[in-house]
C-alpha cells in the first residue's frame, strides 16, 4: 500500500486505479458536484502520478492539474444537465489584430494625413474611420480579454463559499496563491522547470487545500460529513 497520499503505486506493468487519501476523496466528490469532467481531470492527475514506471509522470500530472485550474471557472455554478444551445463563434484576438493591421495599411494608402513616415494635418475620412475601429478594438479587449489578475479575481470570488467580497489586500493574497500554483504546474507541464517529487507534492497540497476549503468548506453542519469521508479514506489506505 502507498506510504502517504501520493506515494506511487507498485509497478506491475499495468495502470492501477488511483488511491485517494481522505481529503483527496472529499475534493474529488466536491469537484464531481460541480462537473464530472473536473473530477475526471483531478482523478486522472492522481492516477498518472501513481504510475511509478512512467518517467514523465510529474509533467503529465501537472498538465492535468493546470487544465483543471483553467477549466474550473467555466464550470462553476453550471447545472450538470443543460439544454443544448447554439453558440456563435467569437472572433479570436489573432483575427481581430489581423483585421486591425489590414485596416492600418488601408488607412495609410488612402489618408492624406500620411506623409511617409510622418502623420500630419487634419484628420480626414480614412484616418477617422480607422481610429473608430481602433477604439472599438480597445473596448473589445477590455470587455473580452480581462487581465490575468482580473480573471483570477473572478475565480476567487466565485469560489468563495460566503459569496462576500474580500478586503482587497486579502483578495490579492488569494490571487497570488492561485497564480503561483498555476505558474508552477504550467512550468512543470511544459518541462520548463525542474521538479522533485517532494516539491511537487507540496504544491499539490496547496492546490488541494485551496480548492477543498472553498468547494467543500468545513462549516459546523457539514464538518461531521467531511470528517467521515476522510476517516473512511484513511482507513481504506491502511494495509
């Protein structure tokens, strides 16, 4: 049996089901209530980690964990059963920039304000039309491409079990904690940073605790239920 919650399974040449500790089982159940795909990502990450014969298991585990963090926002508060809807594909940032570049070239060709290489004179029609497009692009970026901190802040607020805004200083600490976890797992998944098993487990513990505290808060009413799940998980892990 594994020596600890994330000890690799004994090598037998065949993948084995992940052995979850009590808090991992509680987190898995909490993720499943949000969306089964999230729970599958988490279980997949733990399963790959425990494949001791896999020399790239840390990077592959980190990939699943990074995907879990990135996909979590879109699944928060979404019912499991939803009616299919037709979603119009939104233009990508690349598409928008390409259109803007083409418009810039057209404005340079047609505007009397462009003197190669300097612009001068009163704004004419071609340049005015381009400036309007530039303003529209700026508004689109602000609306559809929030900064990473803004996006992470939304995640933190949606995960907050009390649904109350945190003091800005505390929220910044939570955002930094989330971003540091994401950066670590992203770096490991891309093989851009060396990782030891000991370090990896510490980062995983931070992420698990962060999610568990918010998806399954230990309030007075549900503390006994969570404690029961943890006790059962730890009992099953004993030899």
